[in-house]
C-alpha cells in the first residue's frame, strides 16, 4: 500500500435512527458541523457500558474533524449534575451534592481520557442552564404544549403528533407496555415532568411555579438549543436512551422551537455485555472503567476491544478479546519502538490511509478500520515490498500507519515510546528488534556500519550477541551492565 491524501470531501454515511436507514451525511453548515451527545449523571464512577458511547462518538468526532477541519466541528456532551440519584447519594453519604458532582466529573474525565477520548468542545452542566430551562418551559406553557399542576409542570404528550416516531411506537402502545408514573396531577399517563417542586432538603431554584428543579429531559433540550441552535446535525447516545429520553427531547424541542428541526441525524449505540451476559452486580460481572485500569488493563486495550465491534451491534467484553488486543498493540509498539521517524512524529502530515478513512466513513465501521490498520502494519513490518521503497517513502508509509491509528484514537507512538523508555535491564527485546531492523536495512544498502556499531555497543555492555542467517539472539552475559545501554536509547 502507498500513502494517499484523504479527500476533504470524503462522503460519510451514517445510520439515522429517525429514518431507519443509512444516509449520506450532509451537514446543515459545513463550516459549523454540530453534534450533541448525552453525557453521564454524575454520582458514581462510570461503568464499562457508560464508556461505550464515549468511545463511539469520540471516533465520529475525530472523523468529522478530519473531514471538515477541527475548527469547523462543535461537539457538546453534557453533565447531568441535578438528579434524584445524586440527591440520594448525598443523603446516604452525608456529603454535599456539589462535592459529589465535582469529584465524579473529575473521575469521569480522567477515566475517559485514559481510553483516549478527546474532551468535547463544550461540556455544559445542567445546573448552569436553569434559566434557559425555565424560559423553554414558559414557552411550552404559552403554546399549550405544557401545563402547571400542583407545583409541577408537565409536557402534554398528545399535543405533539409525531411523538413516538423515533422509537417507532404509538402513544397507546407505550402506555400499555411502559413504566409510566401515575400521578393525580397528570392529564394523561404519558405526560412527563418538565419541572417539579423541591423541599428544603433538596436542591432547588426559584421559578414561576415555585421553588423546584428541572426534570431530566428538559436539560438536554435547553443546553442543545443554547449551544447549537434550533437545528443541528447529529444527536447521539446509547439505545437505552431512545425512549423515553430522546423521544421526549424531540417533542419538547420541536414544540418549543417549531421553526427548527432539532437534530437531523440520530445515532444510537448498542449495549455492552460481559462474557456473553448482561452486566449486573447480581451476576458479579459489573465493573467500572477504573476497576479495569487499576487491574492493569491499559486504556488502549479497552478502546481496541470496543472498536472491534460495530457500534450498532451488542459488544461482548471478554478476557480473551482483551488479551488479544493487548498482544496486537504490544506487537505494534515493539516494532515501532526502533523506528526513529515514528518516535519523533509531531502529529503532522501525512493523512490517515484512505482505506481506514473510508471504513469509518461507512457508518463508523471501526471493526473494518481496525482490519485495514492491521494490513498497514503488516506492510511496514519488514516486508520486501516495504524495504524496496526509498527512505522518504518508508517514512511516509510508517507515518501513514501512525496517523491512521490516531484517527481511531489509538496512540501507537505513545505506546512505542513507552517501550523505548522501559528500563534497559528489561529491554533487550527492543535492542533485538532494532538490530534485526538495521540488519535488513544494511542488506538493502550494502552498508553494515550501523549494525557493527550497535553490536559493538551491546557487547561492551556485556550483552552476548548471537546472529545467524535467520535469527538474532541477545542474552545477558556475566559482565552485563544495563547502565551502558542508556546511551543507545
């Protein structure tokens, strides 16, 4: 394979939940591509399932930035920092709500960063947008789409004729099969809360309906409108949010701002399993991202396993997949650790390989993209067709692999540098790889000076160098001095 410049007009196709088909993505404004993704409710550590949409939409964010330019993409992911679960955690722990939410947000960003996720352009907190929520609710009441009752404000579901279009169910079917809250102040069982009263022991804000706090759904509508406008391009989240959360967002947003269309494309990732079973505390297979990280599972491995399954298919986390991912990443890192052009890469050109870009452009086919990335690695891994290239072409091929991995959020350069920087006493394998690489290069150039110099340095450090036509073996000799290897790094 050879490097090719990615066309900035790459055609992206995305499966739109709203239309139930894959469509060519055409942004409302190519100079301002806008995406909103529902973020976490911040009362505890993010479990593994919480991390899947973060990784999925991080890949989409990277693709959009690559195609349209980083300065032309706005990604918003919220934090729900007012919620009954947070209130309950504060009550049971005796801690302040603000202390819990601040700590949990910090945990979340740290853990998602360990998975290679970029931080969105905006990360609004619900509590910072209460005035916008109140204004939206007032507008819905004025338009007869909502009503106040006993300190509550509720959205009148049957006032929005298209309710249920996203999830594909009628209102009557939802009532029959859904868990709806029955309350005497509701006109209809399906009506949902926009505002509810708060007692003195709960967080609350003044409003025309008394001191209270917002319902869950209104926050995303208000924040999306404030930061992205009446209409924007993509709304994402897990498919567990499709109903009622996303269905309710559409209804209240389209009724509050009928001049807009809210989100044009809706994307939902499937759920996560562990060893073929639903993750649950009762089964003993429930764990957080931090649990895995603390057990020594690298964040790149978690990300690799996630990417190995298409986002619209259920993902099964298994120990076998994690070990296979770690072995693959280790092989890539070991090989790249002796490629100095790679280790010095600053993130500039060349572009990712079109095979990888095209795979992601086909509804985020990350599994295919990983396969294509593997092919790129095999190409640069000392094969004859690679060695026949000029030095500049070799460098371009290596960096194309690196840039392609970066598009998937895999920092193979960082992994390679970690291998290079391991303590020398544990790093003879790296010198073996480097010696093998230099020998192949020497055979091509008919110049063995670098090989001889490296052998001499290893020998002077007390390393026994055994070379045959087909193999190279390095072994610590009786006079091995690892400190003398430091100068070779």
